[in-house]
C-alpha cells in the first residue's frame, strides 16, 4: 500500500475519533503531510506516484475543514445538527429552533424562541429600494435569480458593519428571502404590491404559505407542518457544494452577503438544489404508476439520469428521505391531496431500486410534498434557500472564526512548454469550411 493511501486511511479513521490523544495524533499526521508536500521530507522511496494518487475528482473523500456544525454519512452517527439527531429535530422541534441552533450554536429556551420568532417577523418588511428593483425583474426570470439579485442589492442597502453584524444579517436574510420571492411573484403575475409581514407569532412556514396564497385564510395545519419539517431537513448538510462555495468565498475575507450570493448561485444547479424541481418535472410525465414503470424502464435503458436518486455521501439511503416521504403520504391521504402523485412517486422509487439499487434522496419526495401543498415547482429551490441560509450562515461564521484561504491545486493536463509564435507567423489549426 502506498504512502498516500495509508495517510488518507489514517486521516479518515482518526477524524471521527475525537478524544484529545487522537486529535493530537491527527494534527501530527497533518503536519507530517504538510512537510512532505513542502519538500521537507524525502519520501521518494515510499512512492513515485503520490501527486496523482492525491487527486480526487470533485474532491470526493477529501477533508478540507474541521466543523462542529453537522455530521453526514458518519457510520453509527447518521445526520446530526450540532449533535442533535435529524429524526428528533424533525419530529419535535421547529424550523426556528433549528435556525437558532445553526446560528448561535445551541437550542433556544422557550422565552428565547418566542423572541426569535418575533425578531424574524419584524425583519420581513422589504426596503423600498429593493421593492423597486424586484418590480424590474422580468416574470421570465428564474426565482433563484431573483433571490441572488435581492441578496446582492441588500448588501448595498444594509452593508455589513459593526452595527449590522453577521448574526443580524443572517437573521435578516432568513426572514427576507420569502418576502423577496413572493413580492416579485405577485407583482409579476397580478401587479399586486403585497405587504410581506403577517402576525408577529407566525412561523417562517406559516408566513410563507400566507404570502403565497393571499386568500386571507389560515393555511391548513398539515400544510404548515410539512413545510416546517422540510425547512428543518434542508437546513444543513455539511460541505455540500453551496456550503463549500460559501466557505471558499468567505475565506477571502469578503463580506457576508458575498458568501450567501455565491452559495445561491451554486444551489441553482440541477445537480444540487435544482434536483427537486427536476424530480417534479419527471413525475409530471406519468399519468399513473404503470405509466411510471414503463417510462422509468425506458429512461434506464437509454442511460438517462433519474433526478432525485443517489447521493455522493449516502450509500444506504438518505436518512431524511423516510421523513419527508411520510409527510408526503399524509398529504396524499387528506382532502385536496394527490394520491395518484404519491403512488407514481412510490412506483418510481421501487423501479429505480429494483433495477439500480439506488435510493431516493430528500429532493425526490420533497417534490410531491411541495406540489400537494400548492408550492409552484419553480419555487422548490428558493424554499431550499430560505432553509439552507441557516446552514450557510453557520459555515460562514465558523470559517471566519478559524480562517485560512481555501486554495486547492489542479493537476495540469495542458501542453508542454512551447515557444511563442509571432502573430504574422501563425497558421490556423482549424479546418477551413470553404
């Protein structure tokens, strides 16, 4: 076994053993590794292929930070937020409790939670200048672009400062993203300038559904609960692409808004946040379960990607999936639910597992849950933003507390060194179309 492989295995073993002696050993190994990289130790006798063996496409399996925020895929531990099991949080807490946990590092007391909910409620009013810009964004824009633009503009209207610190900005964005989205939505679809604040004790989920529907009615308790649980499940997931991007941006010592803007741009992609939208578009192709079986078999035979399945970390199933699946099922059994949509979703799950042994991830059943609650498909990923802003904020705060510029290297695959050719002597390397 080569030196680098042994080193990586040791790091993986020790990283999740947190006793003082094991942490000391981990740090010693890292120092040793750095000395090797800097040429302080001659290891040529150990391996001649270390540089290529260290390469990991997509940084799979590479540790780039120590974090106290979340565990993902750790054997015997599962998915925890700051030590709390996701199953317990989804069953017993609220999104506001989780947001507080993410940002402040602990669960709130009863009094703190009431105050925090009211703080978020007071932060939902949009600045006039932001409303003006939202009204100028065309109805054809993707809602994720609306949130990215709104976040960037807010950074100029309410810049980070000693009197507007990272904690205040985090809470402002958590409160305001839903307001941005739904103000723009109602303006572009009906010309309405909506009031974005509701009752001071309204949760994020309840406020969102009220603003979405604007019917003057209290949304059904089940709908509020499903959205609330989904916000908990989406709140944090270690160094997913968007969180890593936020930390990379933050490591340059830029402002808080820049970190969030870069994360939003990353989440927009269909291989990350946009997967729930893609999953819904997939489900809409099928009229019934048999239709779904036929269609999925055809897609698999054509080697097409089935969105909402598989995960870079989880190999035996996403622990969040059974939770959101159960809520989607409950919705399908209630008046106004869509039992056929749930049945189609289950058949797709069964076929993909039977044929490919792949499990659905959180995005798959979130699609049918959001659809049954009445959330438009194009809003699925923006709802993800409202939730994940809590995790992004936690990562930005943590990165700032122990910062080092994140700057990995690439393995060069371009041409060897070659002489510069004066412009007059160059010949086209492209084939002529004449």
